C-alpha cells in the first residue's frame, strides 16, 4: 500500500515528550527514593467498556468475573470534566475490553478534548473500525490511536487474537491511515502495538516490515504475566527468586472501571482493589483516601501478603522487572535504529 508516513511537527513531538517521559521519569525517582506521591496521577485510565469481541490468549479478559457493561456516557463525562479541572493531562480510554464497542465513543473523546485534556489516547483491536466510525474518531480530536497487531500471518494472528479476522483488521487499519493522511491534520497520531510473546517473536521482522512505514511508531511490548497466567508465553522468562519492590502503579495511574469503581491498578481485572466509586466521590478524594494510603504503605513496607492481588502480581517482582528490562534492551538494540520502540506496555 503506497501511503505517506506522516511526520509530526517538532512542537507536537516536544509536547508529547514532556507530558509523558519527563514527568514519569522524575516521578519515578521521587517515588522510589522518597516515597513521594504526586498530588494527582500523571494519567487517568477510563474503561469505557469491559465488553470485548475477542478472547486473546495473553489477555485477562476471558478470566474477568465482572458483568460486562458500557460506562454510562454521563458518568464518563463527569469523570473527564473532573480530570480536566484537576489538571490531569493524559487520559487513556481503554482497559479490559474493546473501546469501539461503546456507542458514544467519539462523543466522549470530543467532550474530553473540549474540556481541555491535553492528550487523549485509545488502544483498540480495529475489528469494528468501519469507515463511518473511523471518520467520527478522526473528527473527534483524538490525539493517539494504538492498533493491536500481534502477528503478520493470518494464521498466527487469529491464533493469538481469538475471534478476530486478520484481513478485516488490516483493511480497517489501512483505510483509517489513508483517511487520516488525506486530511491536512496530524492527529490522531497512529501507532501499532505488538504484544511480544513466543507465538509471534519470529514474525517481528515481518510485522515491522508491514507497518513500520505506514504508522508513526511501532511499539513492541513484552507480554506481561498477569497473575502469572502467561508465564508460558514470555520470551526469555525469568526465574523468580522472591525479591519484591513497591508497584509503580500506585503513583502513576488511576483507573475508573466501567461501573464507576476506582482502582489504582491496571491489572485489577475484577476491581478487587477498588477504593470507591466515581459516582459518589471525587477522583481527588479517592486519590488521597485512607484506603489508597493503606495500600501504598503496605507496598513501601513490602508486606504484600496483606494484599491478595499484589502478592501474586509480577509488578512487585524484581525478577520480572529485570527480565522485562532485558527483553526490552535486547529488542531496542536491534530495532531502535529503525525507529521502533520497545517498551513496557505500562510505561
Ligand atoms: C487489554 S487491550 C484493550 C484494548 C483492545 N481490546 C485491544 O486489544 O487493543 C490493550 C492492549 O493490551 C495488550 N495486552 C493484553 N494482554 C496483555 C498482556 N498480558 N501483556 C501485555 N500486553 C497485553 C493488548 O495486546 C492490547 O494492545
Ligand atoms: S487484548 Fe483487547 S481484544 Fe484481546 S481479549 Fe483483551 S481486551 Fe479483548
Ligand atoms: S502490584 Fe499488581 S495488583 Fe498490585 S497494584 Fe501493582 S499492578 Fe496492581
């Protein structure tokens, strides 16, 4: 497909860099060394829906116990308004589910942008990205869209992304890129996300060859062994020696689930660590609530046995962190010269 790869203006690139990297990097040092918690999270994740049309092999969605529901549109707007007034500059609209299933997705994105949120992003599987939906998303003002592409061969793709149709996904994404490129606007920035695992590691060069010139960035994220259910999928899996550390989520994210429950954790598939509900309390109250403070204290004192979810989670495992870093470094060496970005999915 002969399509022009867009290049963002230096201003756009710089603002992305500043909103993301520097804040997170400085925050990381302050969190790790001084147990400092910022007065607001750098990013809010709003789970517009916890329904999904696929059952991917690496994802926790098939294990989720919550009832599936779309977030009430008024609740989504309430949360986004609060988020903007509080000064949170980054919002992601995907969690456990497919955001394109929400009937009001483009209206919600438009609302977020009109409320002044600087960076609004969405990760999707593109199965439902019809031409009409694509146009609405492009018109909504969305800043970044990530397409999940985990293979270059139809057979592998459909083995990983159970329920997906590879040809349809490719057609939908290519049409989206073409539509965006034909407009004289640089948004939404388009990225492809590869969840790296044993099943697709051999296809990495092919995936990059296919998408590298079409989108602004290709991201390679090692599969995360959530609740260690995916240990068998990890490329270069670690040996776990039990050394633990506090989890970065406690200062980097706040997550509003589709029913309004608020948790600090992107791995909390059932909302077990919910600290309240956004219908009843403000995000600000919840970020500083006793419940959340208790969770942070447990992490800093490393008494993880008190938190059933955290005690079995790879995010507090130093060995997993080091293994993930090693995988990222390995692929960074190989692919960075070609503009490909290996990173942790949660960075
Ligand atoms: C949970 S999905 C939600 C959005 C949408 N349904 C999709 O698949 O793009 C967001 C991203 O998480 C990735 N993902 C799922 N399970 C993962 C895991 N265990 N480790 C790392 N990334 C994972 C998916 O490949 C996808 O790119
Ligand atoms: S990765 Fe996305 S598409 Fe796949 S099951 Fe999970 S939420 Fe659904
Ligand atoms: S350790 Fe795991 S379960 Fe606990 S807050 Fe972090 S990501 Fe969530």
